[in-house]
């Protein structure tokens, strides 16, 4: 495998890690007002992701940074063509992060309700936006000769891209509910599991439909097999959740999003962004790759840096592995 191909799949793996880790992160934020019945339960939900949410966001920073280093035209075309969705995503992420820090600064129900709304919106907007962006990139955009989007903002809303937005948001909601069931105890755990079972088939349907549609449209034998494994994993996740095995369901949802991402990225390989205006304008692994020297340098950097980051993040999850419930939440204290 040559370095451009290697880095294409490294970037796909980084997006997979982001969707898996930040997926449940977003899902918990979506459930802040939907699942919790009072402020104490909302604090339980926020505390399940409190030690890890900001570390999970590192994955998207590294994914975009790696794209800039390894495939500058991919980086330039994606972020310029998808400028408005990415801007909304950033606003959502910023607002969400601020809300986590500020919701407990004032002992006021009105204050907390306002920040809870920000958490909810900031948890829905990014998965909808990233689903639109990544699916649009993988299935083709109307880009011209110089990688410039033709047709304006509305041209981004192709049916696969819209389906991708719904798919990632629906997956995140279910993934978050399963994570809450895995990380909490008592009544909130039972309600989270019941919610995931009740909405799971409907919320995962857009992702299943996207996987099938993309493979019918542009898939090959390998990606079809990968997508089939993912569909089985998604069904298995709901079965294991019904049996009360939240950990197994959580892992199977990880298999689902990993196979979905791999099948999506691989379905049009070696094209990175296919031009729906003219195939000759498409951005490919070959014509977008950086110089061999640059790819060599970032490969060595990644070889040394990645294990350290994975060990540190794994250690964080291990330290905060225990379940929590309302009894673990101290009374409201405003400094």
C-alpha cells in the first residue's frame, strides 16, 4: 500500500473514531431534556460525558489536520464548498462546550433551562452537519475545474447528503441512549434502555438505508460485504440491548458506524470527491496527495504520537468507568 492510499484510510479511521466517540457524546446531549426528569438527572447525564467530551472532539481536529497535511485539495474543496454547514457545526460545538461549563454557575432554574437548550441544539446540529458534509463528499458534489462549488448552497442538499445527515443524527441518539444505560444505574438506566429499544429501529433506519443506497449506487464487492456486516451488527445491537447487555450493544453499534464509514469512504475509491459536473474535475487520491516527503514526515509523526494519545484516552475511560446515579450527585453549589 502506497502512502497516499494509507493516509486516505487513516483519515477514514479518524472520522470513524470521531463518529463513534462523539456520537454517544452528541446523543447524551440530545437526551438532556428528553430523558432526564429533573435537574439532578440532567446533571447525571452531563456527568457521564463530563470527563471525556472534550477529548472526543480531538478526533475531528486531527482528522481535518491530517486532511490538510496529506491531501490539501481535499481539505480546500471540502471546507470551502461546505463552508456554511461547517460554520454552523462550529457554532454548535462552541455553544455546547460553553453550556457544559456555565449551566451550573448560577443557582437558577431559568438559567439552567437556557443552557440546557443550548446543549440540546449544540448536540443536534453537529451530527446533522457532519452527516451532510461527509456523505456529500463521499457521494459527489457539483464542483468545477478549480474545485469550486457550482450551484450555490442548496446544491449541497443532494438526497444522499440529506439521508446522511439524518443517519448520523439518528445513530447518535441511539448510541447516546445506550451509553447512558451503560454508564448509569437505577431508574434512569432502565428508561434509557427502554428509550433506545423504542426508537432504535426508527432512528437507525436512515443509516441502514444510506448504506444500502450507496452500495447500490456506487459500491463494489468489498464495500457491499462491509456494509452487510454493519447491518447485521446494528440488528445485533438491538437484540443484545433487549437482553440487558448494554456493553455488547454499545460495541456492536461501534461496529455499525465503523463499517458504515468504511463502506462510505471505500464506495468511490480512488475518488475522494467525485464531481457531478464533469468526472475529469474529480479529486482523487492520486491528484490530491501531498509530496512523498510530506507524507513520509507525517507518517513518522503519527507513528510516535498516535499510541501515546490512544493510551491516554483509554486510561481516561478506564478511570471513569463506573456507573453513576442521582445519589452520586452533590447538592447544587454555586461558587
